């Protein structure tokens, strides 16, 4: 257990050791039990978390704001249009000023090529910890919640489990790469074997795929990429079928949406789940496009743990805030 984490930024799990990640998970388990048994945990009394949302959210905003309240502190919901960011104030000035007032800054900024540099810029100039609530490259809080969920469902025995991460066809908007990228980076480090499936146009960032390979090699786990949807399900212990945009192929939105329409059969249904182990968990960070990404039968079925995952966002983020703020 590594507890010297006050002031540490959380932008990608790559900046955290496995021991530090396991510390967050251990504290999340303690906080989950405390909440279930009505024990108060006012560990961040009178502390303030600034939450800057460049993009919309249901789970992230509510779990962070509820979490800081349950820890005895206060969350302030901010968006660029309500701040001087809309008039061009830069990250340096925002970071310095908020550091004079409060105790942590959390940011969601998913614009490709802008989100991660903005969060890194804030972190460079802030004297208080900066937490990524999702950027164009990473969604680290989601993957902490996913890992806690897997750990719970397999009684702590996660090493050697097979996780299938599969692209799915979902219309209407181009989703970021951050969830699959953070999954392939962190899960192999925790000893989980990962199979990543996508059609050729839906590659992830090459440097992230390379890092995932290196992580798996260092941890003695496996990481494979395939263009066959079924491979992600074959003999899997858990699957995360989830859409993302063809952003490494095109940044033109109409072209991206038409590429998504090219693969309507990339959808999670009972037939695909039957390829996996009987106990295989169906996971999704939500929001899911019901009917397109997944059938109701699967997402509402006995193997689905999507609400456990969503709940665990609260517990892991409370642990993260308690350790860093
Ligand atoms: N999973 C997730 O980040 O959900 P929101 O976009 O609703 O925050």
C-alpha cells in the first residue's frame, strides 16, 4: 500500500504505480462499506473541488459532486461558458487562481488534440491536484470503477482473467477513444489478459496500443488486437463492447458517422455472449445505445453489471479525492 499521495495529479493511470492504484481500490472498498453501513466519512471537511465540464455528463458529474459532499467537502460545477475561459482566459491563470481558493480541480475535456494538453497545462500551473474526468486520450476514473467491479465479481482473483474490449456500431455522434485506451493501458498491468477487437478504420492511437503491449509484457499478461468481433467474446470472463469514433482514420464527422454505419453487425447480443464463459460479465461505462450497441436482453440480463460499474464510480473517486486532496 502506498499512501503518500497528497497533491498527486490523476490524469492517466500510467502516472500511477500498480501499488498506488491498488491503494485507491482498497480505500474505495472501505468507503463503499462505510456508506452501506451509514458510517460518516467527513475526511475532506470544508475542502472544495472545482469541476470544469467542457462536455456533458450524467455519471461523472453526479458521482464527483455526491462524493465530495459525502466526504464533508463541497463541489462547484463549472463550464467554460460560465467562466472566463469563454473569453480566452488560459489554463495557467485559471489554475493559479483556483489554487488560491480551493483544494482540487477536476476537468472533462474530450476535444481531440485539445483535452489532454489543456488538463496537463492546468496541472503544470496548479498547486492543488488535478483530476481528469475524461479527456481525448484517457478516462482513468472509469477504468478504476471497472477494475473494482471485476475485483468484486471475481472475489479479488483478477489475474489471468480474459477481458474482451470490442468496438460496437453506435450512431448519432462520434465517441472519444478514451475508454478503450484507458482499458488497454491499465487492465494488463493488473494481470488481466485483454483482447481488443475493432474494424480496420477504428484503430486507437498507435502510441497507446504500443504502451499497452509494453504494459502487458512487463506484467506477464497478454494484449492482442483483432479485426474479428467474435474474438473478444471467445472464452471471455468479462466483455466491454463499446463504440468509439474512427478518429485515427478521419476527423470529418459525416465521414466518421458513415464509417460507423458500415458495421451494423458489431453489436453485443445473446449469441455473442454465448461465445464467452457462462459467468462472463457484460460491462459498459454508459451511456449505451440500446438496440445498436447492445440488445436489451443482454444489458438488462443476469450477466450485466452496468449499474455496479456506475455505482463504483462514486466509491473510487471518493477514495481518489480522500488520498490526493
Ligand atoms: N461513463 C461516463 O463517464 O458517464 P458520463 O458521460 O455520463 O459521465
